[in-house]
């Protein structure tokens, strides 16, 4: 299988690799007809979920964060991270499981970032 040839995806993948955000192991990446995706399955799900959740938090919901929200987001991140722990203990999940784990963690992190940005923006408007 050949590496992905999409210049935008390759650029994004190179940035994340340089910042040590993704190990980019080919066996843990999605294989498409266009080549191997430049990010691993977990990082793909994580980054897509973070971006989507920040967008939803800022533009669609416009809610004020609370202590309960931050606790829930922390639990969401821990739940997604449990798959990483299982993997360290010897259980190998599929790329789909890794992607779902990344989406779960990315949702929690996205809500934390979006809630923080919403809080800062609402204080600036008052």
C-alpha cells in the first residue's frame, strides 16, 4: 500500500508528527484506495472530534460552562483513555476501536476547550 498522496493531509500529518502528536504507524492507520492515511486511527478520530465539538460548543450551543461540565468532560476523556490502558495490557483493538476511542477522548477535550473559549468570550462581552 502506498502512502497518502493528498498534499493537505500529508502536510497536516507531518505537522502532527513533528510535534509528536501522532506516531503514524502504518498498521494503525486507515488504508484507503488513495493510500495509507497519514494519521493513526486514534489521532484521526481525536482531531476530528475536537474540531467538531469546539465548533458545536461555540456556535450551536453557546452555553456557560459549569463545574459539572468539567467533571463530565474529565470522565469522558478517562473513558476514552481506558482503551489505551487495555492496549498497554495486551488487548489489541482494531483501527475502528481506536478511532472510536479517539472520538470519545476528542469529544471530552473539545468540550473543555469550547467551554473555556465560551467562558472567555462571554466575560469579554459583559
